[in-house]
């Protein structure tokens, strides 16, 4: 008999090639693998259909964008029905001429499009020129009801913001999914690589602890860009439980499909013993909406 307190999440950590159809085929295979092992919700990496195109500013690359609903959501809706699994799918959304978003869609296990989250925090760093392509999200921080449970999704750079995790948890999300494309500048890896990756894991484990939720981060792997530069994506997709314990972690270099059990009783137990949501001083947080209190 199925246990309503338990569900499984699937993470498809993949290498992205220059061929979108190849990427789609391997993403589909990863979803089928995870669902075949019991995953009720499966998450793909950020912008998995292509290599990470934001390494340069090129107006031609807007041609990669697509509407939602559109060809990719239709394909994954059919896959969700086939596998009886909910999906978190990251897309380059064409909303209108000249208006584009970095968007994660949530498709339920029956193929229904439950909603979309538009990436709120948009970086502009060397080889991460996302402000050229993406308009900041305008839908807020959301949670979506799926067959396995209520989930929230944020995207990559959102990982560093406690406010985003908090507001998504306050919307009722039991799991925070983070489709991700993060890695090293190869020239910096030797000096800063270990610290950067540790900081990335630590901040997300902290979101799990502070909000009493599961956190699922799904990254890509491999080198993309010029051989003497580009980005080396560090993989290491992982799941943290509501106490910040890492339940599973992918390779730094290889593709992987991870399937991890989650338990609502664990969430309930942690929140009862560490009742951070109860003890928040909601009367005393004025000023958070300001850039700096100077």
C-alpha cells in the first residue's frame, strides 16, 4: 500500500551538447529512468535544451526561445502522463517580441501545466550575461500543488537569496527545486573552486534548515565554451533534508540520475523541534524591502 507521507524526487544531472534534439532525448531518457525507479517528481537542469548560451551577448540567440505552452511543454506533458510523474522543466520563454524570461514550468503527473515560475534574480557576471537575455520575473515566489505534494521552484542565481527560499516556503512548498547551471571559470578553479562549490552547497542546506523543507539542486556537468576558457560546470546535484543533511549527491564530472526518498513525517518532526516559522518576529522585519538601511 502506498504511504501518503513518503514520495521520491528524481534529479537528472546531464551534460549538454550543441544539438538540442540530443539534449532533449537524454533529458527524456533521464526522466524515464527516474520515474521507473519510483520518482514522483523529476527535475531537469536549468536551460537543458542547449549549451549555456549566456556566455556571450548575441541577438541571434533569442531564436532559441519558445512560448509557454509550446513545443517543449507539450512534449514533456505527454512524458509526464506516460511516466505518471510530475516534472520541473527549465525553459527560455518567449513571452512577446523583445520580452523573454528564464522560466521553470511545473507539469503534474497527468500532464497538466500547474504553473510557471520566472527567475527573479538575474546575474550579470563574466560568462553569465543573463541580463542581456532575461527580464526579471514578475510572478513572485510561488508554490504548486502536484500529485506527490506541494512544491516550489526557484532557478540557479535565486539559490543565494534567503528571502526567495523563505517566501516560497511560506507559500506552502514542502520541497524547493533549483534547476541550475553553475560552474567554474577554469582559470579560477585551482584557487577558488573548492570554496565556491562549498558556499553553493552551504547556502542551500541553510535554506533547508531555516525553512524546514527539502531542497533539491539539479546542475549540469561538463565543459562548455572555448577550450582555453568557457565554463566547467561542477555537477554535484544534491538533495538536503529539512535538517540540512545531504541525502544524495551527484558526481562533479559525470552524468547521473538520482532518486531520493522524502518523508513528510521528517519535515513535521524537524519543524516541531526547531520551530523557526513559529518564532519569526513578523512584527519586526520592516526594512527588508529596502536595498540598504543607510
